[in-house]
C-alpha cells in the first residue's frame, strides 16, 4: 500500500439550509475541495451519508452527486456507517488510492436533516441502534447515552457539572469557526440550568443536528512531495473497528473498545502514540462521549476523562486540544458529514489556518468518528510531510 496525502478540502456552513438541497450542499463542498486541490477530474467519488433514504427519499447518492458535480463515468458509491459514515467513506477512498486502483479520489460527507420534523429525525437516527433489543423497547440515542452517563457518574463519583468544560470549550472555539452552527459562549451556570432531555443529559450536553457537507481530495503522497507553498498533509494512520451494536451486550458499557482498537491500530500504522498527538477532533455527540473517547484512546486513565476538562488540558493551549473548531457540540452534527468535517478541521490545523484556535506548532492530528453508541469507530491520524 502506498502513502496517501490530502491535497484539497472544502466545507459548507452547518445550518438549517431551507434553500439548498442535499445535492447542492454536497456539490458546494465537493467543488471547493476540487478547486483547493487543483485536481479537476478525480477518478472516484465516495459519499458518506446516513439518512438520505429516510429523510430525503433519495438513495444511490454516488451517482446522484457525481451527476451534479460533472463526474460522469467515474466510479461513485455511497458508504453508510451511521454517524461514522463520513470517516467510513474517507477510509474507502483512502484504500482505493493507497492500493493503486485510483490516482485520485473525492470524498464527500453530506447530510440534510432539517427538512423533517424532530420526531421523524429522532426515529431515523434510532435505526443505527439495535432494532430488536433497543429501538423496539423505545429507547433513543440520547436515552442510551443518558444511561451510560448515569452509570459512569455512579461508578467514578463525578457530578454532572464536572462535564461542563467539554461543552464550554467547544462553544468557545466555535466562535472563531465561520462554518459552525452555534456562535454563543456558554457558562457553567448556563450549563447547569439548561433544560433536561434525558437525565442526566441536558440540552448543553448534546450536539445539535443540522445540514452540511465537507469534502477532501486525496492523491498518492508522491504527487505532492515537490509541491511548493502550504504544508503537505499525509494520512499516516487509518483504522476501523466495531463493538456490539447494543450497549447492554458489551462486556463493559463504560469502555469504548472499538475506539481503543481503532486508535491502537492507527497509532501503530503512523508510528506514534497518544503523547505525540497535537490536536484531537473527537466525537462529542454527548459530553459523556468526550470522556469515554479520551480514556479509550489513552489520553486519560479509566474514569478520569472529566479531569482533563476540569484541569484545562483540552484547551487549545492544553496538553491535548480537542474540538478546536467547535466539535459536534457547537460546530454541529450533520451525522453523515461529521467524520469529514473532522478530517477537514485537522487539515486546517496542520496547515496553520485556524486563527485564534490554532494549536501552535501542530504537526500530528487525530480524528475519531463514532457510529451509533460506539458500534463503529474509525480513527485517522494525519501529519505534515
């Protein structure tokens, strides 16, 4: 397998885009990435998406988006792995280029979520859970995460307010991201008084949905070795792992074993460890997931994830900066696109394009995208060449 580099990136603002269709959103991000890369005709298109058949009534997104952006006769497919669809599509494109099957690939994550009522979106999202043993019993994803968070607090002695730094940090960073959905600073007092959704998870523990798309063009690393100008970004590590789809079937529901496995493989592939990571875009769909991800990936001891937030270690100036562009919590979580937003944001950090939230001297970045309640987890490590 040959090394692969990210040559171009593109993204849309995450919002309620009543005036834009799914194909228009995907096209905006795709064409921006193509323009940024200078590769006019990528050989393949990989689309990450979860909900288009359930919310938009549209399947076959590969051909659907290829048609819109003028990639007729190119290979084009849709990849679905629940909220991990974006990173799964990126990995599929990566394997195609790394194997030599393609000389270039365009990867797009896209989701259009606000054209349906909230209860319809909630029902669609629930299809990523176990239909027989979770959905049939009426539990939603916020309910599953609330059960995990309640047990975590009981086992390790944390209070709900101890999770506030994760949300506060995300909102503080999103202020400086023009593509983020939420641009409001929040305080500890606001966090504690926020409306309850499913005890102990309240509104400020949870990420907002939205419409959005993010994209990248990837090529063999040898093709960017001699390019002048901005830093060249290598995909140094890529891994995917799974766990049981139902939370109650896991040996330890308070440990993301798929995060551990995929991070371990990605670290080994990249030849680095947790202490080498300069920036980490994790999957903070709910604040409890921030803690669990940090622990599973080796940044915190078991049961000590919240300590990193309380000690300011997750800040841009901290030991392991996370969610530097707002994360899912404040940038927004258009589910099938989220993994590609994370990739784009790590590239921005390694290029030095993040302004007030730039991590000084960032050379190695990590993105981790989670599908469902931890059933599918993909980890990618990027570094400057």
